[in-house]
């Protein structure tokens, strides 16, 4: 159900959940101050309890008193990239941030989104926890229709149209020496160089190790269709190919276009929508054309496609 901002404010303030647009993906919002609403997020999404949530704010001043340690260059990062698709994981004073939101970790994740309706709501209602508005494991929602697919037509949604970025925020944390990227996202690693003076390393989840970003532990971004990553296509490549408008495919291949190899931003914007269309069209199997560069935004696109294609068993962290 599409609702107005004032209705969204009323629902949130009475302890309900509302789906909200952001510039990255739609979020499933609950007020940080309502523990039962936070619980409802985990239940509704089917989200593992040990996967913490991002706290969304309207202004840095709100979180400043909650933070235990302010790592170097945090001011420059916040000034340059907020409001926007950057999330920072920071050590917090536990009494200020509900344990449930941070899944018991000594840290919490913070972001100031730039989508105007949601920013306005945050300024009116106060901080919201907001995971992506999809059932756990499914591709994130980048339109109100995607939210309805996962949560039904009666679920309250503020419709902000299609999300501009189409990929989740880039998450950084400071390891004591430098900032590291713990989840690739809508901001490519290179954009941090002018601010930090170095390229923040990408911290990949290691097998068997506790990942810095708990969400990276789980199956994610997956349509029901089985995806196979490929760099070779022949006339008898069976099924659908997820590919590019300016790449060559043998005759007979059925290509579903993700965008152009020259415009990774458009590919990013379309990605989850195309993955969701596979399910809508009852396609059970697709090859994914991985013949694209491994730099900039393509790194995030490659990571999402790889994770969408791999079944990772959901298991509890030790
Ligand atoms: O763009 C986005 O970030 C979207 C929009 C709605 O803002 N939100 C989003 O939330 O992607 P979610 O819940 O789908 O992903 C949040 C990720 C998870 O992988 C979680 O493990 C990680 O952030 N995270 C949250 N708190 C953390 C913490 N204290 N330490 C490490 N990772 C954390
Ligand atoms: Mg998510």
C-alpha cells in the first residue's frame, strides 16, 4: 500500500514498520527507540539474529555522543560522502545503542541517506534502523513493486520511484591503522582516495573466519533461478544469458540485457530488477556474462552476481 510521508511518520511513531526509499535500495524502517519494532524487522525478513542493522540518521550530531572512539579522518569522510551511500561502522557506548540493533557487537553501523523523502522523515522521527526491504537472501528491492513482491500489497510503502544507485551502500570500518571496506557498494573504492590519501583495502570474508561484516556470511541477492557465471557462450548455450547490449553473443542465445559495458552505473541500477524478473518470468536457469572489467563499480557488480550464484548455507556464527 502506497502511503504519504505523514502516514509513514504516524506508523513509525506508533511502533510499526514502513518501507522507505533510499538512493541505494528500499529500506525496511523501524524507529531505533522501539525494541519490539526492531524485533519485528528480524521476524518479517527472516533475518538471522546475529546480523546487525544499519542505523540511519538525519545528521551527524545525533550519533556523535553515542560513539566511543572517533577514528582519524571520520570528519572528512562524513563531510564528503554524507548524505549518501556510505555506511561507517564505529565503536559505540553500549548504553546508547540498543543491543538488538547491533546484534550484540561493540560496534554499530551508521548512514545518512540522501533520498529527500526519507531524509525529511528521519529529521522528523529520529533515527531508524533500516535493512534492505527484501526477504532475507533475496535480491534487494529497488522499487516499491519489489517491496510488494516480498511483503505483499497491504504492506505500507513510501513510493520514491526507482532507486537511483541500485546497489547498497559501501561499508567502511577502521581497523586501528586504516579504513577498510567491509562491504563493496554503490561508492567505488577509488572515490575514497582523494579524502583518505590511500585506496581502502577490501576486506573479503574469509572461509571459516568471522567476517567483519556479518551479513557477508549469508546467502544473498539470490533469485530462485540458478545462475551460472560464464565467460564463454556458444550457439547451444541453454537458457537465458544475462548480458550486455554492446557485447557479442552467438545467434540463438536469448540475452536479457543488464545495460551497456560502457555504463556500469546503469547496470548497477538495473541489476536487482533483472534478477527479480527471472523469477517473475519463471526462468529457472540463466548464464551470466562475466566478461567485464574488475574495477570501479564493476567490482561491486561482480561481487553481487557471484554471491547471487552461490548457494551459501545459512549457519550461525560461532
Ligand atoms: O544501502 C544500504 O546500506 C541499505 C539501505 C536501506 O540503507 N541497507 C542495507 O542494510 O543494505 P542490510 O541490513 O541489508 O545490510 C547491512 C549490512 C549487513 O551485511 C550487516 O552485517 C552490516 O551491514 N552491519 C551492520 N552493522 C554492522 C556492524 N556493527 N559491524 C559490521 N557490519 C555491520
Ligand atoms: Mg540486505
